[in-house]
């Protein structure tokens, strides 16, 4: 079975190779032009060839087929379906500018990681992006159609794995995990002060350097949040961690390139306790709302027994806060960096919607909490080894103590320093962290997720084995919850 899984997995990888974004129009025609537009198309093509040769492609926001000087995420892809963007020139221009900004930031990272710091070349790319933007206005319909983010599930892989049949066994396993999680939450609620392992507290500290920013795009309905306001919200809603600690595998730290017998690999610097942060948007009740996302990383998930297929190098926890317009939390949810173990924790300001009667995974709610007041903070109780979330509490913010967690921009992981100089992303061109593979991938491949259990980059988190669900889907919270007065 293992040999068969490897063979089929390789076949799927070959069959799902990405399409060259320079093949479709209009860029295919532009490459043939002997003018400034053609020169610009060829400049971006040369830039991409250099990036791919260096192996520094960034997977967070994909390039658009036919428009490779632009990139898209799932929020901008949803906006592409809006009649307002299609029929209103100012909105269309603001939306296109957001696509260009994604490419600019990603391409700078890719070229920097490739060792290219040519200011003159960067200026030429920026000038060409402006020229191409003017030409793109005549191609708006094609641009709107191209602004899609590919599904992180392989239909081919599911077909080879007989998904329509094998999903029954996986659905039963998911229900078993949910029952166990409910029991763990109930046990944690009644086990105050009786922990078998030391509980180490980690509290968020002042940011180290600049925190993430959001584009100001009021024409698109996105809430205009200035940088200083966003930074204040990120500090206010950062969670406190209470971790059952057996060894260094339970100590959160900074992701870093480390030398291991002469080979480079991503590890965790536990002497640098860090909580990474990013901001995003979701659409709920017809309005765009702010989301804050925090991630803690651990060195490993050690094996619980000899046949533990989910153990391996690197582990972590992502904690997301969906905020109402007044800055108060509506819904919390959490996954691990593999996209696994998706939990929802609503506050009293949101109610779970009735879920359709299907086998697909719905919103699993093991607990609800009240929204914390301005002088309170969320506390996350994590298990040792597995780093499973076991309980969420609300405590006075003035009680912050223990080890201080520095807040860092999550995008720093896309360009980490190398020991000998230069930078490299923690993630490969496929959006995965090499070396964090799990043996479970040999068993879970029929569900269509590439290398199930492996640590992933933002934008690449498929969170359901049965069904299709993405952590960064801006419609996810609205499909699962409704706001209450």
C-alpha cells in the first residue's frame, strides 16, 4: 500500500504541474510586440525565469494566467466576482492596484532571496508595471476571469484514491477525533490546578519592528484601518499561551535557518520566544471585517508511540480573531500549520448556522467564550507534545506574566537570514516547509491534499479532509456563523 501511495502521489504531482502564466493572452501576444509593452512583458518573463532558476518562487499569492505581473489572493478573487468592480472604473482601478501591490511585494522577496538587489532593475519593473496597468484597463473582463486562486485539493488524487468510497472511513475518523477533543476540553475545564506537567505561561510583549499593514482600499469596501490602529489591535488581541511543558519541543520560538551537519534546514530558536502576526479580511453579513492571525511554532511533535504517523519535525498553532466593526471579537478559530485540527470558538456575539446534512466537515465548535473586555486577554491552554488546543479562558490583561512573546510580522518568514549571508523563505515554491513531512501523507493522500500533515505557508491551508475548505477563504466564517445584536 505504501509503494502504491508513493507511485500514485508522484503521478498526481506530474499531472498537476502548474500552467505557464505566460502562455495565455494577453501576455502571449504582448511578448511578440516590438514596442515598450513587449519589452515590459519580456522583462517580467526574464525576472520570473531568474526566480525559478534560483528556486525562490513564493507560493503565498499566485500569479494570474495571462497577467503574470499581477497576483491574487482569495479576498481579491472574491472581489473579482463583484458587479461593483466590473462596472465601476474607480473600484476596478483600486482592485487592479491591489493585485499589482501583491506582485510587487512578492517579487521583491523572491528576487532578494535569489540574491538580486539591483535598484535599477527594481525601478524598471515598477515602471513596466505602471505601463502594463494602463494596457490592462482594456482587458478588464479577461483580468476578472483570470483572478482566481486554485483549489488546494487535487481532484485527480481523489479520483485515484476512490474518494467517494474512502471518505466514509475518514469521516468516521474525524467524528472520533471530535469526540476525543470534546472530552479533552471538558477534562481541561475541570482540571484547574491539577496539571501533571509544569504549565509555562507566555504573554505577548511589545512588537519587534514593524507589524503587518493592510492596503487602504475604501472603494472596495475594505475597512480603512491605518497602520497605528492595526498595530494597536494586534497587540490588544494577541493571546496569552499556557503550555504544558515536558521539554524544548513545547517551547515556542522563532523559525530560523540552521546548519545541521553542513546541511541547512528550518529549525526553531527557542531562545527567541516569538508570536508571529498577520492581518486579513473576511466578508460576513455583507460587510468586510478585519481578521488578526497569530502563529506560534514548535521544534517538533514528538512520537507518542512507535507507529505515530502524525509525529515529525516542526509543529505549531494558528489562532485567528474575527473582529466586529467596533474592534471586539465575534469568532475565534484555530488550526495547526498543516491546516489540521480546525476548531471554532464563537463569542456571545455570533451563533453557529445550521449545517447542511452532508458528510463534508462543518464548523466544529468545542467551546464558546464571552468576548473579552478591553482590560482582558484570551488565554490558550495547549497540551504537551501534540500542542492541541484544550481550553480557552478569559483573564485580566494586567495579569500578563511569565515568558514574554515578541510580536513579529508573519511575512518575515518569507525571507529569513541564512547563516552564511543572504535570505531564503522558510517555505518552498510549493508553499511547504521541507523536512516537516509526516508519515500520514502515505495514508491520507486519497483525500486530495498534497503531503497531508506537512507545515504550510499562509494561503495554502486546506482544512478539511472530507469536503473542501480553506482557512483563508473570506466566506468561511459567514457560511458557518451569523452575527447577533
